[in-house]
């Protein structure tokens, strides 16, 4: 089974992936890992802007589903795999070619997500709430090789709300999604 996770920044996609890995034995691969590897080859830092730029470049050169195609190769080695950082509809279309694929949109209120971003202290993350909202707006692009998180959200089989208050409820919902996919 392949479970794909899409959603807004700091909504909890990695929290969901960690649960699936630790409690359900899934292997985890982020489509952004493809970008980080490419940036490393080119001697560039994995900043948010560099990740977005290299993603657009790879999609333009190799097609909008390139990251998904590379991720599926990774997943082919394992029974259950969770993929994060799905940000383009063509990636979802490619992933839907795999039997049993489920796409989960993970979301949380913007202020909660911004607080999480500040806590993680990742290089290149926005420093202000306004900057955070501007980045998010850019990631909702509606066409081309850029990120299209809004369209990905619309293509999801289910949405998980993750305010972070009660992880046990989030985990129970994940369990129900997995059971319904079997």
C-alpha cells in the first residue's frame, strides 16, 4: 500500500508519516528528498526557495510527475510506503496508477502551522506570519510546473485536521483510513 500525504506547510504530514513508520511498519520517502539530493549534487543549500526552484526546474525538464516517478521506484522495494511532500496534481495522477494508493490531505489552522514552523527552525523558513502567508499563497499556484497544493488538496481521498491538541484522535483516524484501504 502507498499512502501519499499532501497539505499545507507544518500541518503535520511528517507527524502522520512518523506514526505510520513507528506503529504500522511503513517506509517513508519525501518527494522533497529527491530535490535535496539534486541540490546536494549541485552544491546548493536546501533552502525553501532553492527547493521550490529545483522542483520547478525538474518538472519543466522531465515532466510534472518526475518526483512521483522517482518516489515510486523507492517504494517498489517495500510492502507499505508513505510518501510526503506531494505538491503537484501530476504527481497524484502518477501515484494513482499504483493499486491501493490513498491520498491524505493534512491541514491545520494557519497560526498553529506558523508556530510549528518557528519551532522547527529550518533554514530559509519565513520569519513573520505575513511572510508565511505569502509563501503559502505562492505554493497554491494553479498551473504550470510550480507547486499546486490547492489542487492537490482537492484531489485527496480524505482530509485530516491536525490542530495538535490530541494526537490520539489523529492516530485513530489514520488507523480507520488504513483499514478502509485494505
